[in-house]
C-alpha cells in the first residue's frame, strides 16, 4: 500500500473492519464486472449465445451490489462521521462503484450484440478487429482494479496515460469498418454492430481511467480529473 | 418543495447557507450544461462552426465546476458531519454532478461532430432526424433540472418513465440511417457521424434519468435505481 495513505487506525476495531469490508465489497464488484466484460468479449468472438445470455443476466447482481455498497457507505458516513482519509475513502468508493456499474452496462451491450450477431447468422470467429481492442481494454481494467486494491498511485498514473492508446485503437477500428461498409454495403448492418461493440469496449477503458483518478484522489487527496499527466505528476509532488 | 423532504433547520445559520449554496452550485452547473447541449444541437443543425467551437471550449469551465462542487461537498461532510436528509443531499449532489459533467462531454461530442461535418462540406440544415430527438432530449433535461430545483418526486418519476420514448426515437434514427447508407454508400461516413450524434443525445437522456433517480433518493431516502416504475411507486409509498 502506498506510503501516503494512512487509513486512520481507529480505537474502534469495528470501524476498521467496516472500512475494510467496504473496500472488499468494491473489489468483489470489480472482479464481477471484469469477468462480465471478459465473457462479453468471448461470447462475441466465439458466437457463444449461452455465455452471452449469462453476461446479460449478471446485470441484476451487479446493480444490486452497487445499491448495497452505496447503502453501506451512507450508513458508515452517518454513524461514524469519518474525516480526512476515511472520508476520502467513502467518497472514492461511492464514485468508483458508479463506474463499475457502467462497465457492467457496457458488458451487457457486448452480450446483447453477441446475441444479435449470432441471430444474423454464421459470422463467428471473424471479429479480429475487436479481439485486440477487447484484450487491451480488459488488461487495463484488470490493472486498474489491482492498482485500486494496492492503492498504487504510480500504476494508476501509468494507466491513465495509456488510455490514449485505446482511443487510437478505437479510431483505427472505426476507419476500417467504414472502408468495409463502403466496399460491401450488404455488410453495413453487421459492421455497425461491431462498431457499437468497439465503442462499448472503449468506454470500459474510460471508466477504468476514472477509477484510476479516484485512486490518486484517495491516496494523495488531490483531484486530478481533467488534468494532463504532466500536471498530475507535478500536483501530487507538491 | 416536496413535503417529505425536511432539510433540517440548523441552529447554525451558516450551515443552512452552505447547504443552499451547494444546491445552487448544482443548479448553476445544470444550467450551463443544458445550454451546452442546446448550443451543440444548434451548431449541428445550422452548421455554425463558431457556436460549435464555443461548445467545445466551455468544457473546461464545466469540468472545473465539478471539481469545485466536489471539493465543497467534501469540506461540508468533513466539517459539519451531516446526518439524515443533509447527508443524502451531499451524496446526491456528488452523484448528480458526475452526470452533469458527462452531459457536458456529450455536448462537446455534438460540437466536435458539427465541426467535422462542416469540414466535410455543404450539408447544413439537413439533419432533420436529429432535430426531433435533440429537442426531446433537451426538454427532458430541462424538466429534470426543474424537478431537481423543486425536489419534485412526482415529476422525477414521470421523467424516468419517458426515457423509454427517447430510446425508441434513437432506434428509429438508427434504422433510418442504415437504410440511407445502404441506398448510397457514399453517405456512409456522414451517416455514421450523425449516428454518433444521435447516440450522444440519447446518453444525455440517460443522464437526465439518473438525476431524477437521485431526486427520488434524496427526497424519499429510497434507492430506486434499476427498478421498474411500478416497483418505484410501490416503494416510495411504503
């Protein structure tokens, strides 16, 4: 854990446990949506409708987790009235789970599109364009969740920086799909669906980046959103 | 103001003012992003590049407002340790401004696409498909912000219900654009751009719906996210 973060050692052992439980709940939700994105991509690439349905069905559980964690944080805020880093932890959790829930929504989109693409027939195993982007995004998400677990600011900053690469990959896919559509207008519908999936993946990357910004906020007490990387590094060194 | 919400009358007049200021900041940010969406749509429909640039440039101000309000709420939480409805107000503000900031991001997308479409030449005044969706979304956003100002749960529930209509309009536009692309593949690039704009507008509607859900949470103390309208009405009557 990063040296700058001293989650206050509380006289109440119970309070320590509550904070640790809240953090664990976030990690659990993170693991769940990461698996959901992973399965959504797999369902798409392998035209696996059973897996696609599983991804869609998991949405309810993810949504319920968000509500439970929110409720838990509100209760801690009300009963414990935390200050300083404990308060920042609560706020960062409330923000993080919003992004996790939306990552779940994007995974559901992958699942739904996998079902529709398999309805349209045949085309399994041919979305090479998506595989690379998808695997990249899942790696970023996994790294973001690990950085969250370890409160690792340095890793968080690296991840924020690498989000640009995902945007570039997304642009490349879009260009490729436009060319495909122009060459064969019968492919338009399918290409559009793939482009929706690429957009969903790109948004997962955005949410992972948001989570990393909350890590910096939590550990350093600085709000680095909407700041350039150079400016972020300067700010947290102050 | 809804009868169910009793923002506690505090002995400290200063505390009352702080809460009221925080609410006003949210309203100010809301007004700003509503104007941004309005201008983004106008820039698009009228191929007004000057206005489009204005929309893009406003992003910085919206982002800064989000950071300022967040900071302000954190300080109130730390210093005043609010409970009950005051605590819910703080949490609902922290959540609402995230959605407002993302509405601003969607408006910027409208502005950027307006610039690109005008680069591609001529086509001004022909995106009738977008006009209707855009005006509908702006109405919903305006109603959501009014419901927020008045803490009007009944209006909030109506708005949540009407989001479905926006999704339908979006689907219609998508179908129309696919037909256009198939008929004339030279139009693919332009049609795709219009479809990105439609998607941005649809997402503004989603965020307006989120804000309405926070209104219900704030006033009724119930988390109604991911709940059907019937279930919501049942829950808040308990």
